[in-house]
């Protein structure tokens, strides 16, 4: 990814309105990664990423900036909430699970890339399997040993020998079926597919509290225990997708995939820690709650640089870019422990959104909210048009409601538009044009905005 900082900001501008300071900071951080890769190994080793702390109210684009940045760079990205973690000794998520999630994302990205490379070979193998399913060989005559079924050896029993005439007949039929398959004539034909079913472990059950127990235990036991198989009846169209995934996975060198995923997570990974302000401040002694400072100290080693054991192998966190964010209404960044403050040298402030910003958010970004609603209702034959004065009226109401109630930033636009278009969405006037102008907006929402009690619950 060799985009310049100006080009990175220009790409972010397509999706996020305003917040130029934050965009510049993340653009420089991303470009510095490219610059670092151009250096000699002895110099590169000493250059660490400059982590970023975003300060601003909710709904102004903090998460979206980080998510779009990762998508732009093709980098593995995870978002976590600081309040989900607890200090050691209390029930809760282990901070090292952040890195394990990041590695899982990296593995999925590398697998998708490698599977795309072997797709042609996998499709040929899938076609062979579908032909065999549609024109099966004679069933084996030998009786199966129950232990063979337990160990998954049922499919290894040899089929009886066939006469040359029978063999020729089967091959002719398979040739005919193969041609029909390629023509798409058999997509709705039902076939019975045997698929592998991974064994479940007790710590995978929701609410067990053991999600992070033994990162490599599942992989180890998964190789030792027999694979469970189950028969599923599905159409050829559905079977093709299932078999393609299975055959493509068989063609992959998983050791190489794991090694590449570790390198990708270490060199390009981005971790977004939200609500970091909720763990800032002095330790509260009332009740059995874990200390805020304790959580900070547990997160600190991951950000400072440590090695975490994952299912893909050990992962160093030294070069992972951490972006933390918080509203800091009650606490201040200075309330974080000094060690943690020092790991976020770049701090940017994101401003609250005004009516002008809301109006731009409604119209300028690619796939903006007004374009989304117009596309959704367009499927029902409704032509939805937002006029400039109508957009401005929606933006002014959003600013007013945020000012008089809870300020939730751009998320307020979702609630307002849902309420505004409720009647049109419920009973779409097919084939008609619906114009959302200032009069329409005031007619639908003015009463709600004036009633503060009602606004609190609806908007």
C-alpha cells in the first residue's frame, strides 16, 4: 500500500465528513509503515509505530476512521472495548485475546487470498465430485466394522470390481452429466453430500467464561480426535459452494498460511481500543468491582510490546498499531497511568458535529444515508428524492435533538430518518415519487422535537 498521506486523506474523505486532524494523523501513521518497510533491517527493527489517542464525543467518526484506514491498507483490524477486559484474577476476557482475534482475522484474510489463487483447481475437483455424486459407483458389498465407522474409515472400503461393460456405461453417463453440469442444467438436482463436522469443546459454549482458555488446545485435540461426518441433502448449487470451500482448503499449505498470517498481524495489524476513558481515573474502592488501574496495567504489556501465543504461533505486538478512543467527558487523558499515556504519543481531538456537518454526511459520502434509503425503497418501485432544503431541515433537527438530549453524534441521523420514512417504508407507494422537502420533514417531526419527553424516547 503505497498511497501518500494526501491520497489516504482523500480516500477517507469519501466516507467520513470533517475531522481533518484525525485523518491527517492516521494517514501519517499508515504512510510511516510503508516508509519503515523500505529501510534496512537493522534500522527497521528500532522504529516503532506511534500509537494514536482519539478524543471526542460518540458518533463523530472515531471508529469509522480506524476501520476505513484498515480496509484501505488491506490490514487485519479488530475493535475491542476496554470495559470488556478485567485485571488478572477476575472473571472476564483476557487481554491477550485481543491479539488472538487479530491473528484470526489475519488468517481469514490470507486464506481468502490463497483460496482465490487455487480456485480454478478447486472448481475442477468440485466438478469431479459432483459427477460422482450424481452418477455414483456401485456400493461396496462388504459389511462395515462399527469401529471403522467411529474412526471415520467407512469411506475407505473398496468397491467391488466391475465388468468392462458396466464401467463403460458409467463413464458414458458421467460424461453426459458433466456436460449438463457445465451448462447449468442440474443446479436444482438434489445430492447427498458427506461433510466433516468439527468437534465442539465445552469452553466454546456461550457464557462459559473460558473462551480464551488454551489457544492451541483445540487445534491439538482437533488433529487427534476422529473427524465427525454427517450427510446433508442439498441442491447441486448449494453443494458446489460447500465442496469448493472444502477442496480449496485441502489445496492450501496451512503452515505457510499461518506463517504469513503471523507476519501480516505483526507488521500491518491495527487494534482499535474503544471506551478507554471508562478505565481512566482513580481506583474505586466501593464494591467488588475490579480496579480501573488494574485493567490499564494488564493492557499495558500488549501495547508496550510483548509476545502472545496464538494458534498460528507466537506473535510479537511491538509493531502493531494501536488506536485508542474515548469521549473523556468525566475523566481526562491525564488520568490514565503514566506508562499508558506514554504509549499514545499522538493525540487528536475530534469536534462535535454541527448542522452543516450533518447535511454533508447525508449527501456527500459514497453510499450516504439518503442514497441508501433511496436504493432500498427503489426495490419497491418508489422514487425517493431528498431536496436540499429537506436535507438541511433533517440536519438542523439532528443538531437540536443532540443538543437538548444525549449527544450521540451522527448516529442520531439513523433514528431521525427511520422515524421520518416510517410511513413510506411500511406502505410503499409503488411507482410514485416521494419528495422529502423541508415541509415534509417539519410535518413529520416538528411535534416530536418540541415534546422533550417524547423526543427522549423516540429520537
